[in-house]
C-alpha cells in the first residue's frame, strides 16, 4: 500500500499513512473488539515487513486501525514525538541541540539539559549521571549558568542567552529585553 494524498488547504500533499510497510491485512471474518459504530478491523493492516512493528493509529476511530512503524534501536535511535511519525532518527551526541520536553529520548546520554519546553543541549555522560539541569553546547558538560527563574547578576549568568532583569533569569533573551 502506498502513502495517500490529502488536501492541505492550498493543494494536495503526500501523507504517509504507515501502510507502506504492511505485509498483510485482516480478512472479512475478522472484526474489531470495539463496540463502536465506526466499523471493524476487517481489511486493516495485521502484519508488517521485517524491521517494522504494528502500532495503533492515532487516527483510530474505534475501528482497529493499525499502521506499521519502523522498529527503533533504543540505544542509538529515537522517534520524534509527532502524531504520525513512523520512522526512526539517530540520537544526538553531547552538546547537540535538543528539546527538553522529549525527556532526553533524542540524546545518546538520555538527558537533554535546559530549556524547559524550549531548546536545550544533550548532556554528556557525566552530566547525565548527575541529573544536570542545564548542559552546555559543544561539550554537553553541566552548565553553571542559571536557568529561567534562577538568580543572576548579568545576562551572562543566564542559560541559553536569557535576559537578567531584577536579578532573575527570564524566559526571553537579553536582545529581546531592549
């Protein structure tokens, strides 16, 4: 099965449906355990090709819709936290940009330090072991700079270029505080 096309408001775009790597589908005698009026699992994907696994579709309307997603190697790969991401990406090394909301799943060390829900940096192994709150770019070492809400004397004391106003590190940068 191939990806489908969907109207995005300005034209049609390819929408990967997760069915590209489906190896088999249920037959007419197989129905869903759901008591939904949405339908059944008849003719839905029931097996994936090697290297892929079934997962319950986020668009499942109670009809037993299963799709195939790439099986990730948890030591070296991660899946982006998007609604319908079916492929794996390589984990980032220490000092690489990451988003803290992912909990460090995208970092080799397992820890993304700093940034809260915004950008931080992958911690190195030592910083991850000490549960460092903010890690530096380039090396991934534990940063001694204050995070948002922390104490500061100047903006240099604030992680990720945050502004220092009234002795507190702000969520915005010092360049936006003018």
